[in-house]
């Protein structure tokens, strides 16, 4: 197995996403995020909640593609969307 040399890069800073940013990436509205942040849920649990969900826009795109392709083969319109 080939040895991989690791380069050390100095002075790089990483910024951790906030809980709000994580939920926004998942497609949640700010009103709903405010409700979650106002609750007694710990920060780590909020990160878990955001990470254990699926992006609604991505899921919608997947379903749209599936049904459009399926209906195109049958000669139907995409009435679902």
C-alpha cells in the first residue's frame, strides 16, 4: 500500500455552522427554527435533529424526476406537480 504524505497547513481556521445555519440548509423556515431554539433542547440535540432529516427540496426534486420520467414513458402529463 502506498504511503500518503500529509501536508501540514498552518493558520487555517474552521468555523462550525450554527444550529440556525444547519436548519436553514435543511430547508426550514426561520419561524420554525426560532421555535426550536426557544425550547429547552440542548445544542447537541439540535445538531442531531438537523442532521437526521432530509432536505425537502432535494426529496421534491427526486420525486419530480421519478414521476416525470415515469409519466413520460406512459405518455401522461405530470399532474402530480
